[in-house]
């Protein structure tokens, strides 16, 4: 436990501790306004559309806000020193070696996917997907005010990605990953000699397939079948769903692809934790 | 204000904004709900403030720092122990950089929850996503500069991903074996070598102090300009 307290109070982990308090607070602030707006039917901001002068009203708020933030920063800088360890030494690898805290969700993904997916392809999709959001979300409601009722899918998906796949993985990577990138409970001392049996096997092997070519083919069926869920839903619902007709095929394919890719991470995590699955699809060129 | 006195009129309030090169980033007037902390959380402004603090403290730090493997670590030590307020300077730079990462994530969260990326603000949201990336990259390139074990290995771990880039990384899938090797792939371009070394330090220093801040400044200007052009702060129609 002592060791965990040391980890929690490490200077570079202060931002994560700050996020653990700030994020719940701001989430509560946003969702309480959303509930209020949803209950009232009209957003509270709609009653405040009259214009006020920026000078002095906004400038005053900005000034006060800047002073408060600078005060916090000054206190933070006076009380906590930036870390400086021994001089860099390429021959001495620390265990564990961790990326900066804001990249630890990406490092955590390396447990479940090979580096080319976890380190390159998925971050690319995160950035591309974020940029695509305004172009694929055609819901005209909920523009400029907090609401949950009018855009549950958009907010639910974003919050799942942000809270679970980004913040929680970041916290796990910082506080619970020790030597060898093994999981350690907070009260357990980090033991560099901890032995973890490597019993992970491929999904196709688990299903009793021993032939490599068959395994590659079956793995392909799994991955292709997973991504086919999108088009199947489309064909099934297109006749009756007005929303899908308005959305159009191209937008739908992008949304379903990004959505399924995002959920491949928790699915892979569940497979790893539940059934020790290493790869779903093994080919001579890459493994997924 | 000091030359012609200060009349307490709407005309004066407007001129106060329009006749000031720093203030005219703002519109002269804006809807009342924009003043509401509960609505904006001030996070965009705080991000910009943190950027300014890192810029000012960063310039001051550059006076005491030489980006070579021989001097870098000792310059940081010298800064911490011998230079008046050197430690405070370094702390402010590091913590405001962390603060900027936190604020930019919360700003994005707020903009998403209020649906402020919707028409006509689509393009500005995209600029914002790139700015998020730039913020991470600024912070990451700065992480190497103290040249201690923490910096060295964090950057080694971070840049190791690049070797697995499909096609362009020497360990990535589908890379042409005879053409893409350890000494000409994307990781080599980033590091200036096959491992993190003196040329990486120089590369990251130039990226951190010149290239990325310039890019960030241009994008921030674009981001602010688009806020005005897309109708100012978002609000219910």
C-alpha cells in the first residue's frame, strides 16, 4: 500500500489525479444541465439570447478566470518539483518503461493488439474518426446546449470511448501496470520477478482447428463477419427506418466501421481476460 | 482609455474592443449565456492561457539549455540548483504543459456535449482535433529534453510504435523487405538514428521549440478566426 501511495503522489502523476476529480465534476455539471434542459423542453440558454457587451462583462470573467488558473499553477509549481532522474543511459532499461501519461491508453492497447494496430492504425482511426464526427452526425438537434435525450447514441458512444477506452485505460496503465507490464493490485508490491504463465492461444486453436490454412480462413470469416454486422443491419432496417434513409449508405458504412472498430478493443479485452485468446485472425503477414 | 477619459456608454464599450489589437479577437457583444461558466467551463481560454505560459517560460528556459547529449542533462541540473528561480521556471513550464493537455481534453468534451461541432462549425471541430494532436506532440517532444532516464525511455517506448507502421516501418506488415530497413523507415526519420540518441535530442528540440509551436500558432489563429466566422459561441437557435 505504501508503494501505491508513493506512485499516486509521484509528481508526474498529479495530472491524472487531477483528471480523476475534474472529469467526474464536469461530467456531473454537464449532465445535470442536460437533465434540466430535457425536463424543461427548452434549453435554459434559449432564455439568455439577449446580447451583452464583451467589455466589461466577458473581459472581466476572462481576467478573473486567468488569475485563478495562474494562482493554481503558481501554487502547483512552488510545491511540487518536476521530476529529474539519473542521466539517460541506453544500456539500462527501467522496468516498466512507460510512455508519458497521456499516451498510456495507447500503450495499454499493446497488450491486446500488435503494435501496428495498437500504435499506428487505431490511433489513426481515433483521429480520423474524431474529425469525421461532424460530417457523419446528421442529427440537427442538440446544437449549442446540453442534452441527453435528443442525441443518446452520439453522447453514449463518445462517453464510452472517452471514459472507458481513454481515461480508464490511462489510469490502469499508470497505477496498476508494473514490471513486465503485469497487472498489480494497488496493495501488492511490484515484484520484477513475478512469473506469469503465457498460456494465451489463438481463437482458432481454441476451437480445435490445427491446420494453419484453415485457421487463417476461419479467422478471416470471424473478422469479416464482425464487420459485416454493419451492412447486415443496414439491409435489414433500410426499408423501415427513415433515419437510415436520410443518413445514406456512405455515412452509414463509415459510422458502422468506426463503431465496430472501437468496440473491437473491449471485445478483444473480454476474449483475452475470459478465454486467454491471443489472436482472432492469424495470417503469414499480420495477426489480429 | 487614458487619452480620452472613459465615458460609461455602449459606444465606449464597443470601441474598447474594436480599437484594441488584442481585444478585437472578441466580438463587441455576445449572447448572455456565453458568460455562464456552467456553459463554457472556460476550458478553451484556459488551454490558450496554458499555451502562452509554456511559450513564455519556454523562451526563458531556452537561455539556459543546450540540446546536445553532453550538456542537456547538466544544463537542467544547473537550472534547478544554481539559477535563481530556475526550478520554479522549469516547474511552471512542465505543469502548464500538463495543464494544457488536461484543459484541451475537457474543452473537447464540452464542445462535444453541447453539440457545438454541428453545422456550420464542422471545419473548426476538425481544426480542433488537429490542435489536440499538436498539443500531444508538443508535450511529447518536450518530454525528451531533460535527457534523463524518464525522458529517454518514455520517448523510446513512444517512438517504438513507429517501427510497426504498415508499409513504412521496418517491422510493420506489408513493408517491402529490401527497401524499408531499420535505417530509412519512419522511425528513423523521427529519431535521426536507429535508437534515441543525440540527433533525436536535436530533432525533438527543434520540433519542440520552433516547428510545432509555429504550427500550433497558425492553427490556433485559424481556430479563433473560425469561431468568429461560424457565428461566434454556439447556443440554441
